[in-house]
C-alpha cells in the first residue's frame, strides 16, 4: 500500500502547526483526555480511518485504558464500560459525524443529554474535537494515508 501523496497537513506550510494548536486549545476546556480519545476513535471507526484508529487506540492504551473499553467502543450502547458522560459524548460524536444521515442532524435529545454532563466550554471542546477528527479522517481517507508503527511515535511525541 502506498499513500496517494504526502499528508496535506504536512505539505502546506503551517497547516500541521495550526491543527496541533487547535487540538491543544480544545484540550484545555476540561473534557477528560480519555473522553477526547474515545470520541476520536469512535468517529474514526465510523469513517474507516485506519491511521486515526491506530493512533487513538495507542493513545488510550498509553492513558491506561483497559482493552475492554477500546475493543468494544463500536458497541458502546450495549457495553457496560462507559460512563453516562462518555455515552453522551459518544452519541454527540455519532450525530455530528453522520450529520447528513437525518433531517435534524443533531437531535435535541442528544444535545440536551450532552449539555447535562458538560459545561458550555466543554461542549465547545467536544464539538471542535469531533469536527477536527472528522477533518483528519477525511484527509487520511482521501489521500490513502497508511497506518503503521509511525503512529506510535506520534502518540509518544504528543504526550
């Protein structure tokens, strides 16, 4: 397997720095790091982004997450391993990632449940994190970026 091109975020001067700065700003809003990694991984499952799945599963392991929580993420509704706040974030992630799948892209019930668990800055962090991971998924899918050991080095460099 070969990528179609070098990652666009690394091709355009300043793009990678801007995306990393956005991620760092979003992380400061108070949403637990594990929750952010779970939503990144869930959106990546939906979008079929192997690079991001590899990277975020490694990040979750590095944060001490149990295999059960990583392996059962795609079935989070049926799995007993997630808190109510995490479930609200995951439901929001699915709605925002699948924005064109329904007439009301993010139903009030999903939004209100997320709002019940997160303050406004945290909700902003969730929405921006979901948008950002969807951008990464689309960049990687469009250019057929290849996963591999380098993702582990990226995780190590980020934390």
